[in-house]
C-alpha cells in the first residue's frame, strides 16, 4: 500500500532523504523513527506529493507519488505537524468541510462526523470553536480528520504529542481497530514504548538513510548481533570456580562477572543452551537463565548515537 524505491531528496546539494526503499502493507502499522532532522517529515511529504523527490519513485495505494498526486491524496488521511484547522469554526464544521472535500455529503456526512468525534472523545466539544481547544483536544481533532473519510492509508506525524495518557491509550486502541480493518498506517513518533506496543514493523532513519528496519524481534536480534548478547545466570548446588570452569570452554563467551548472586555473561552469540548444558553436566542446577532483551529506546539510542541535531 506504501512502497518506495531509492527515494531521494536533496536540499542545497545535500541528501536529506537518501536512497530510501521500504514498503508498508495493508493491515500493517509502520513506525518511522529517527532523530530530529533525520528526514521523516520530508519522506512523508514526498509520499503525499507535497515535495518532489529529486530521484527515486514511490506508490501509495497503487498510485504514483509523482504523477498521480490527486489520487494519492484521495487515498490518504494525514495528521500533519502542525495541523491546519479553521480555528474560528467548530470541530464539527472543520470535519464537515473535510468530508465535503472528499465528496461526502448529507446524512452520510452527519453520521461520519458524529461517529468520528465520539471515537476521539470530542463528543462534548463538537460545537466548540477550535481556537478554544487545548493542545490535546486539537491533537484529537487532528486524528479525527485523518479517519473521518475512512481512507485506506493513514499517516500520522507525532500523533500523541501533547495528548494525556488516556488520550494516548485511546489512540493506540484506535490504531489497532484501524489495523484490524485493513488500513495501512504510517506513523512517526518519539514515544518509544508506544511504537513498541503498536507497530508491526519499525524503520529507523538517520541522516536520511534507513539504518535498521524490521519487527521488534528482528531489531533486537540485529542489535544483539552488533552489540553482543548478555546473559544472566543463577546456579545452585555448585561453587563459583566449578561454574566458571564448566562454561569456560564455550565458544563466543567474552567475559563472566558476578553481580547480586548472578553470573553476567557477555557473548558474541546466544549461548544460553550451551551454558545450561555445561552447568547441568557438572551437577549444578540452573535456577535462572535469561538473555537480556534491549528496549526499543536502547536500540534507537544506539542506532542514532553519533548523530547530532542538524540545522
Ligand atoms: N524546505 C527545506 N529547505 C531546506 N532544507 C530543508 C527543508 N525542509 C527540510 N529541510 C532539512 O531537511 C532535513 C530533514 O528535515 P525533516 O523535517 O524531514 O526532519 P524530521 O526527521 O521530520 O525532523 P523532526 O523530528 O525534527 O520533525 C533537516 O536538516 C531540515 O533542515
């Protein structure tokens, strides 16, 4: 539903999006992450035909992002940053205007607007003018604007910025509901636990280049291969010299330390099965053995570490 091949955009001879190839399918939530200035918004603008790629191609809902811009926009709902509401009009009027742009009228329009405002928790504020809205309420209205015309592709630029915890939880549930309806969801966010909770796949872009892309398990695996694995082992029945001796010959182990009753083992691969067998062979009882799983936040920090905020 979204696919790009070697998408590139230069500004002042410099690539701010560089050779980007990825795809997002129907019923998939894709988290597009990166530090400030990495090229996320520029990519989103290119997908919507708002910025012309310098080279490369892309399709959204089957339509070419360069030659079929109108069709692309019809197929998309977008929460931009910043959003563009008519502040002097009510939430209801803003959505009404938006529906009309998409050719929705009459009873269908009324039903869609009411239902959508209920869904985002703005039922009681539907006749309030937008300039009286709080930041979080505007954000909710922005989400309503994305979904009101029921497009197949939904794009959100930092959807939960400024939203309270209940609003963020509502947003996550809404995304899962949209996914179940087969929507293609593309979102940027700096809220790692949220991305980890709802995204099927994640891409991290740095200086315009996709550094790592996959589901969370694949990202963890790639990270661990790069950084090494850390195991935590607790053993009964045998003493430390015996434990150390039993695992000393295992290929891949680079260090073994003691910490709070645990053995902390650093290794270049997942050696948990070898460790477990070696300890058992010497009469020891493994009471705990786990491989440390980095959080998405740690992976993000590692992947983006050398990058400074760009001007
Ligand atoms: N119209 C423009 N002219 C020149 N440079 C631009 C223009 N738009 C964006 N850039 C530059 O392109 C780079 C990428 O910007 P972009 O807005 O895509 O980043 P981002 O990943 O969305 O950042 P953030 O997380 O801060 O929103 C930045 O260095 C920015 O200064």
